[in-house]
C-alpha cells in the first residue's frame, strides 16, 4: 500500500487512462478508501482531466484535416511524370549511381578532348582543300619577281581568302598558324640574307587589323593552341598497304585498275610472279587522291579476303615549309649575286668567285625545287600498295614418297652374307655404306646402307631377307610435300629411292627367345653329359659351354648350356627325360613386342645341371674318429649355448635395471609418506 | 506491426505515391499531436505537419528499415516543430499568436492558465499528453511513437499530471 501512496501520481494517471489491470485497480481503490490525501488528489485529478479533455478537444484537428494535409502535400510535392519519375527511381539503385558517375566522367573527358582538339581523325574534306590550295603555291612563288615577299604574302592572303570562301568551318586562326610557321621558319634561318628579313617584317606590318592582332596572339601561344582546322594546312603523305588473298590474279588486277579509274587514280606499277604450283603472287601499286583513299580501300576489300592492312600518314609540313623558306632565301641570294655581276666592276678573280657562288646557289635552288616537287607529288596522291596472292598459295606442287627400311639379320657366317649383299649392287641398287666390324673377341657384325630404285626395291628386299634369319624388319614411309605444305588434290605423287639399312650379326650374339634351366639327377654324371651333347646335336642344337666338377664327398656336377631353335625345343625337352630324373624346371620367355620375329627359328637357351648324390657316410670310420667327432660337436654346442646366454643377458639387463630402479623409487616415496 | 502495414511502408519508401498518401491519412493526426504538444498552436502545428510530410517524401530513401518508418516520421515532425519553436522565441511573436486563440471570455481564464501550465512542462511530457488526449492512444503506442523505452511513459504521464495539478490547484478549487 505504501508503494501506491508513494507513487500515487503514476497510479492516478494510469487509472485515468485505463492502463491498470484488474488486480491493480482493486489495490488502488482499496488504498483510496484508506488514504484521505490520495482520495483528495484523485478527485482533483479527475476534475483536471475533465478540463484538459474539454480544452484539448477544442484544439483537436477538424475532420477535414487529413484532406488538407493531402491536398497540401500534392501541391507541394507534385507527382513526377514519365521519364523523370523513372530516372528518379533509377538513381536510387547503386549500379545506376555508379553508371551515372562513370557517364559524367566520360563526358568530361570528351569535353576536354573537344577543347584541346585531340580528335582522332581529321575531316577528309579539309585535307583535300589543304592539299589543293598548297600545291599551287610553289609555282606561283617561282613566277614572282620578289619571291620572298610576294610569295609569303600571296600564300597567306590566298589561304585566308580561300578558307573564308570554301570552308566556313575553318576559323582564321589556321591562316595565322601558317603564317606563324612561316615566320618561325624565317627566324630560324641564319642571318645571311638581311633583305629577306626586311621583306618578312614588311609583310608582317602589312598584315593589319584583326589578322595582325591574331598574329601576336599566335606567336605568343602557338604550341598550346592547335585547332582542328590547322590540319587543313598540313602536308600529309598518306600511304596504305593491303594484303589480299584472291581467286584469280589477273581478274583482281583488272578490277583494281577499274576501281582506281573510278576514284580518279591510276595504277603505277604491277608485278607478278608465278609459283611452282601454278599460283600467281604479285604487287600492284595504285595512286589515288588522298580524300578518296578510304573509299578506295573499302572497295578493294571486296575483291578477296583481307589478310593485312596498314594505313599510315606522314606529316612533312615542317620539312616542307622549311625547304620552302630556304628556297626563297636562296632566290634572294641568287638575285643579289646577279645584281653584283651586273653592276660591280672588279677584278676578274672576284667576278669568277661570284659566278662560282651563283652556280652553287642555283644548284641548291634546283635541289630544293626538286624536293618540293617530290613532296607535292607524294601529297597529291596517296600510295596504295596492294599485295595479291591467289588462294591456296601454299598448296604443294608435288609429293615425294620416301621409304626407309631397316632390316636386322642373324646368320652363322656374317662375312659370306656381307659379300652376297655386296654382289647385289648394280645401277639400280647402290650401296652407299658398307661396314664390317670384327672386334678382338672375334665377334663379327656388319652394317650396310643401300639405295634401291622403287621398281626393284621389293625384289631386292626379299632377296636380302632370304640370306639369313630376319630378326627385325621395319618400313617407314614418308610423304614429303614439295613447294608448299598441307594437302592438295591435284598434286602428283612420286616414289623416291628406297633406303635400306641392314644390320648383320652372328647368331651367337642374338638374345635367346626362351631360357630354360633344369637339373637332372643321375648316378653317372660323366656319361650322361656326353649323352646330352649327342641329344642336343641331333635336335639341331649346339652346346655353347659346359663344365664338370667333383667335390670331396664324391658329388659330381656337370653344367651345360645349349641353344636350339624354338621348333626343336619340345622334342629336346622330351628326350632329356631319358637321361635321368628331371628336377627344378624354370622357363623364362621374353616376349618381344614391336619387332617381327621368326618364332620357329628363334633361339632357345637351355641350361642343364647334371649331378649325382655323392657319399653320405664319411670316409673316416672307427670308434676313435666317431668319439672325436662327437666331442668336437659337443664342445661346439656348449660354445653356442654360452654365446646365446651372453646375448640374452645383454638384452635383458637394461630392462631389469630400469624396473629395479622404479621399484626402489616407489618404495622410497612410500616410506617418505609414512 | 503487421505484414501489410510493413509492406505499405516499404512501397512508400520505394516511391509508391499511393502508399505514401495512405500513410498521410493514417499518421498525420499523430504528427499533429506531436507538433501541437511542442508548439501549442494549431496553425503552426499544421504547417509543421505539412512540412514534415513533404520532407519525408523527399528523403524517404534514407530509411533502410521499413519498420522504423513511423518513428522516423515523428522524429522529422519533432525536429521541425523544434525549429519553429526556436524561431518563434527569437521573433518574440509568442504573445500575439497566443492571443488569437482566445475564444470566449468564460473559458479563456481557465484555458490561459492551462496553457501556461502546459507550457512549463517538458516537451516530451506535453507530446505524450497531446497524443493521449487527441488520439486516445494507449501507453504502448505512445511509447512507440515517441521512441520511448517500455514503461517509461507511466512515470512521464504521472509526473505531467502532478505538475499540472500543482499549478492549477487554485483554479481547480474555484471550479469545484
């Protein structure tokens, strides 16, 4: 109850707003009955609540409040329509935000490029204009009597005028640019010809008004400002190379000629070359107007499969105008020298000197004129080098079939076969290499290499094979494409000479195809060994080696190694049974894969051991000898036991010591605890 | 908050105008109560609600959790009301506005007293009271709307009523 009294405010409020549970309500009313002060407060609160309700209800929003709010909202936040709404919603997605930022950055980059004029491809029309206008300059310059001055002036004027007339796009800066280039060029010249400088200054002075101002501007900031239209005055040499694969060379050349005529160009040179397989390969050099170059290249591509194309532009503007300016200087110099010759009367040697100088200057002038002309011709026409190759250029003209055989022969007499094969040599069978080896142990082997014409090859090989036992025969055929690679349906095949490599070895050196070892027990070894030899020879075998031995106990032992052809092997094995009891037979067979083997004639090795039991009882006999043997054996047994005991002790001792130590420690611990 | 309500907030955040207008219909009275609790002036409170709604519509993408949308709305209204309140104190226009509220001479004395008593209360107390009297909200809803912790409102309303009672005691005695 005290709790309610202390927190009467909270309870009152909760009661008022219906936030008391039934139990709380009961407790609260009980308290109110008991406590006068709280009852009074309760009364006051109720009255106040009424006033509050009355007062605040007046302030409550009227029923149309929501409508007002809605109307206000619609008014102040008008609904976006269509695309704008979509965009606004889109901008809320992270991906869209990133994309938008990227787009803005890209836009800035583009803007920057537009401002700095770093455009990738110049408009073709301007190029053409520049070429046409500037080509005419040198001839005009040459014609004027005051070349330095009039030439520069004429050029600048004409450029400016031409630009205003032909190309509204190009601002006058480009003309200024040209002039400033000229001016720079003039300044760069060594000061050998002062009048030229004067003329140049005069020219600059004549260029009044806006152009004069622009000139100042241009000389101040030439490198920074490079408007796109500056390209119009450039001397550009355009070159292209195209590599095409076409069906027919002649057709292609005709078409190229036609296309070149269409584009107001011409075929400069044509060259062709015939390959061994009848295909043509060649080069056509076409000159076309630079502005038609791109279109021409497009058309050319239609002729065949484009393998490679390069398009290059060389800017010779600087060099061109350098030379141009130098030429003007040289002309002034020439004029002065002529004047000198006319007016001055001096020593003959001086005049000669002047003449010499004049000749030199004239030579220079001619050289420079030639240079300018060359450039003009290069600029006037773009060079297109077209390399043409007919389809299947690499197709082989013919095939050569090369056969190479390897033959390994085993024969009892190597020398004889060697000579037989040598006798085969004729015009159609040529022995290129023959070698007979005999080493110190008497082993003989021979290697031979021969070339046989294709028609004879089979007969010769069969003949050689019949000379001995063929151990291995391999044939390798190779088809070699000539004058190309890959396949060809039309190319002919030709058989080349057959190369035959022969190796001849003696039979003994051959590895046995099958190896057998067995033991025969018999009472009379010596006799049976002789029988064995007879049996082997009857079956076409040979005894390769044999041994005979007898030990002190009277045991006899004979070893024999035989070699027989495989076809006689089973018969030999059967006949061995007649010699005695056959024991311990082991057979080892070597199956050689990948080589051609004449199995019936392949050698089989048999190693035979013939032995007798010998005497079981010793030769020494009698009680003394028996006693001595018994004693010796007993002593040996005792020694053996002692040794074993020693070993046992050595093995067990460490364990015993360890166990004892543990027991001792445990006892000590136990005692200490007690 | 049930699923349909949450869905409504979500679509409103994503720019569904109809959903937002629905929210205006259901929540503008609550916002008004809050604004009135702070400003004690109907016109100003209405303006505050209007501003808050427009602002909420423009800034709706800032709300990451649709569940917090109503609380966020009332926060905007509270901040806006505070701004207006501060500005009013600077302008010293308080008195002139208050006098416009006077309706009848009989009630005016009591009202005046009540208003000045209300004015002395802390802002949260006033907002809680208006929400209770205007919207007849239960404790739980008021707590949610004002962002109060569970059970805090009991003490707040208790203290608010006690404080009012103290101030209005003479007036109350006379009415009895």
